[in-house]
C-alpha cells in the first residue's frame, strides 16, 4: 500500500484537520479536471440530493440530461454526464466555470485529494500531477472539502462505502443475475429515485434508509 501511495501521491496521508497544498486560487479559469472524465465522477446519495436542490429537478429529470447510469464494480450507479467534442462536464458553463459549484459532488470537492477508507475514519492523499494548476497553497483538508458538518459527512461516506463493498462481495460470492438486478433496483430506488426531504436532516434520512437496505439485502438482523 505504501509503495503504491508513493507512486501516485506526495507520500503523505492527511486527516481532516491537516494542511495540504491543494488550494489553487479558485482555479481562475482552469477547468482541466472538468473535461474527459468519462464516467469516473460516480455520484452518491448526497451528491444527487444536492443536484436536485441545485437544478430543481428530480432524479428522473436529471437522468434525462445531466447524469447517466453506469455499472461500477457490478453496481448500477449514477455519474455526471460529459458532453460535446471535448467531453466537458454538463454543468460547466460557457465561461468554463462550474454552474453548481456550491452544490458540486463530493469527488469534485475533494479533487485533487483521494480518499483512503479505514474502519472508523477517512484519510486523504494528494494525487500526484492530478491538478495542472501551478503555485498551489496550503489549505486545511476540512475546509477544502467544503462540508458544513465534516464529521457527519465522513460517517456518511464510510456507511455508503461499506454498503457498496458488502454488495460487491455478494455479487461475487452468492448473488445470481436476477438477485443482483433486484438488489441494484432496490438501491437505485431507495437512495436515488425516492427523494430526500429538504426540510428534514439528510443524514438522519440516510441512516433510516441504510437500515431498510441492510434488512432487505440480508445484511443486518431484523429488529424485534
């Protein structure tokens, strides 16, 4: 792991309160990381919740013009759509700026940081040569992530990552094609198509849906 980390990063691991050289003066017109990303900007439930707030569209309407469904490690998940000859992010405006910057997805917020998922926390590494912008300055990781409740956000990411990992293991070990399709539809409907309420705390709603998903997928015992 450490050898691989040195190959793709500055060799350091960062916590949410550490300083990292990632700030780039608000990009100042550079949008290289918003082009030719293929289907790599995979969205989680919070990302889609934010997109519905930013656009006023529900999940079905987003699928019509701004996001796509792709198979990622056997799971059907949404990702940002790239369009045009240069394969630009659909939310990049004519001036080369993000039109949903305040509500942009988590992977966009973290870039050029990568995530390392541990049992009880997430740590970060600076991806070598990922950002082409020179002269970057130091910024606290938590501030760079631009999360209003960083601890809750990290716990959400850990829970979502854990669910994806559990599903991938079952896809490999025990699920047949029909069971896998049913499980994928459950996840899509429960966490994406069924809208989260804006007037209720997102994280509370997510935790409730996680319990439903685990029971339905046989990942947790039924409550008495």
